């Protein structure tokens, strides 16, 4: 086979596609018939869908006891009680810590060096910080 160069001008008059004879004679009627068939099938599907939806929305009657009605409200109230005690506990702990700090500050007494003996130092509950503070003072 020989490869000939392709020239568009040679092919300009040729029709590569053909339509069967009589295709457009009854085209309008066949298209209208197809549309009617599709619409009929669509309407039947919609009616079946509506019927299934209607059967789904019908709910059986359920008898609810008073306990079942009250239970969510009790849970809601219990939640608020727990929040109250939690917040009260946190605030209470802070107050106790502040009171302990105040008590520790009051416990530190200034004593002259004449009155302190080694036994007093060993028996007291002074920690190293307070001892250093006492010995060297604020410098």
C-alpha cells in the first residue's frame, strides 16, 4: 500500500454519513410515541413510590408508660445536679487551698535567736526555705 498525502480539498464534496431512506418521514410520530411511553412509565413509577411512602409513614400506635415519659427529664435534671456539685467541688478546693496558704503564713513566727535551741529547730516543722528565710532574712 502506498501512503498518499491526505488533502482535505479532495474530500470536501464527499458525504461520509448517510441517513436511511424514509427516516424523517415518520420521525415526528415515532418521537411523540416514545415520549408518551416514557411519561406513562414515569407516572406509574411515581404512583408506586407514593404508595410505598404512604405505607412507610403509617406508624403503629405504641403505648408509652409514665416512666418512659419522665426518664428524659430525670436524666436532664441529674446532669444539672452533677454540674452543680462538680463546680462546687472545684470552687471548694480552691477555697481550702487559699485557707491552707493563709494558715501557713500565720504559723511562721518570728523568734529571736536567743530563744532558739537546736532541739527546737529539729522538733519544729520548719522546712529549709523557712529556715533560710529566718537565718538570712530579706536581702
